[in-house]
C-alpha cells in the first residue's frame, strides 16, 4: 500500500513534476503532462481543474 500524502501535497508535487518536465525541454503538450500528473499523483478532479487554470494563466502571462 502506498503512503498517504497530506491534502495539497500531491498537487504541489504535481506542479513541481510538470515544471521540471517543462524546464528540461519536454515536447509533450501541457494538457498531456497534466493528464499524466493526475494519474501519477492521484489528483482529484478539482486538482486537475486547478492545474489547467494555473497553466492557462501562466501561458497568458508569458504572451503579454
């Protein structure tokens, strides 16, 4: 049985994981990375939606 991660900790780990993949030049789309993170870190639908909104907001800021 896996370890239980405190609430919010899985989301933080997912953000770090995605950020590291992007930093290392990952060519996979952000949508696919988020989908992978959802399963890898056992995120809730609410966490998934947060990630989509978070990265959409970052993308908008980078275009400005």
